[in-house]
C-alpha cells in the first residue's frame, strides 16, 4: 500500500505546503519488505517586498529488509530515522545585488541487523548516528551582461557508530567559491573557482570553465571542464568490523572532467541532444584484501571513463511521440588498460508516449543495461525491462478532479541485474486513485 496526501495554500503573506504518506510492502523479492512513513513541510513568509524567509522540515522513519545471501547463510535488515531542516533568508539589497543566507541541520540514525538466515538468530546489531549542522551564504551581483556569484559553505559533522574507532569521529568542512556568467550576444562564458577544506583530508582547489553558444533559434552548443574530488567516508578511514579495517591514510579521490555537446530542435520533427564526456580519475578508492584476511580501502591506480550520451524525441503526431536514449561508457585503468569491473558499458532507453492533453496519458518504456562484470555469471542482463504507465481522469469539476492510475512493471518478467544477491523484481502491478480538491 502506498498512501500519500498533500495540501498547500496561502494566508496573507504566508505560504505553506504540507505532505505526508506511508509505504507498506512485504517486498517484491525475498527479504525485501518495507514499512515506513514520511512527512515534509515548507513555510514561506514574504517579510517585505524585498525579503523572504523560508523554513522546511522533513521526517522519515521505517524499517526494511535489505537482502538475503543464502551462500553465506546471512540476511540483513535495518531500522532508520532521518530528520532534516533548513532555514533561509533571501533578500534583494539593491536592484542589482541580492543576498541568500541559509542554515541546515540533519540527523540520521540507522540500526542494522545481521542475521543467520537458517535460524533467524541476530548475530550483530551495529548502530550509526550521523549528525550534521551547516550553512552558507551567497552574494549575487547582476548587470546587463554579467552575473557574479560569491559564496561560502560549511558543514560540521559527527558520526557515532559501533563499527568505528573510538565510537565517534568528526568531519568538518568549509568552502569559499566564486563563479561568473558573462554573456556576449549568443555566447556565454562561465568561469568558476572553489576552495574546500576538510578536517580529515586537507584542502582542495577546484577550477571550472564552461561555455555555451546559441546557434540560430533552436540550437545550443555546450562545453565544460572542471576539477573535482571525493572525500573518503569516515567508515573507510576509521571503520572497524569482523571483516574490515579502516585506512586512516586514505587520500581524496580526484578527477578532471571534460564534456562537450549540443541540443537542437532545428530538425523539423525531432528534438536531439548529444553529450561527449571524459573523466580522468586519480587516487581511485578501491578495496584490497590484507594478509590477515581483512579487507580495507586504498588509493589504487588511475582510471578513465569516457563516452557519449544521446537523446532523441519526436514531435507529437496525433498526440503520440517516440523517444530513445543511449549512453556508452568506456571505463579502463589508465596504467594497465584493463576494463573496470562493475561499470555499465552501455544503456538503452526506448519509449512511446500518448497524451491527449485532456484526460488520458499513457507511456510504454523499455530500459536495458549492459554491465561489465567479471565473472559474468554473477549477474543476468540479456533482456530489456518494459514498464507501462496509464492515467485517466474520470471526473473534472470546478474545484476538484478524480484520476485513476495503473502501472505494470517489468511486463515480460525479464532479469536485469549485475550481482546475484541484488536481483531486480519480476512482473508486478500497482494502481490507485488521486483526488484533487
């Protein structure tokens, strides 16, 4: 069962939005149940003609079965609680200058259960409690051909866990950044620079440069280059467990990213978008088995992931349009030339959509992923997964509508997964009704 509702409105200068729901399922696969609820609220106050205050709060809680692995006679479950809240002030200082200030706080608690599948006996119950408090500010100056943004961000994080050294580790981060958008006719140039500091892995400087060029009325060219990084999670550097040990000497994983492409609707009956990309990664985070039988994470090797993405969509004819997408990734070790295991080599999406713009919508979509896995028998990916979505308005009044919806997932019961324990669900259906009033 999937039950959801939302309400929104405005009282004077105060706007509000509230949503909530619950999901209850025995699971579409063995040991894959889910029971949980969530709520979200947003309140916005127009304090003056030039200033808005916004507050948000969200809450999620539930329990789920993660997976069972008969080969090792174990199953995994978890209970979770997640709180997230923000407060922001957006104000227009002058006609050309605006200021955005924000604060955020998040708390997540996960309790895992590692069970012996044959007996149901709980072998261990590790707990994680992650708390983060942060904020930021942005100053935006806009004039005819230029928009300059200056900003700062910070996050103060604390992780308490039964599977981390000393039971607690901290991760503090702060950053300053600037980017500019310079527009000269049909050409735009977007330079940027960001400096990050972390309490666990030092600092990092990230330059970026983007450009766009509008060719005619319906075509745009894009290019982008940037440097980035990934911080090793605290569980990688300070984790402790029966089969794992952390590596406090881990460095950041870094990347140079390049992309270029175009988007056009100049073709008479088609919309087309294509993007070529390349990511050169250094100090890649990888697992390694130690002589004592434990595994850990290390910075190992250099990788390159490059390829192309393309999307095409026809203009509607008799309310019907066709769509297709393709992505190809060539992922190799830059030193050995070997292909990277566990990467989707290519992905294909095809579909047909009908929309009469009045009361009926329908979409049939197919999705296929070709994984590079070694050995290949760990997964199954020889068929496309097809989904059908239908929606029909059965009543429309002055202030209310009633609509029915129906979805058939994996119509042909196809198998498409990279690793055996994490199989995709077979054929299943869902349906329901929506009321708007």
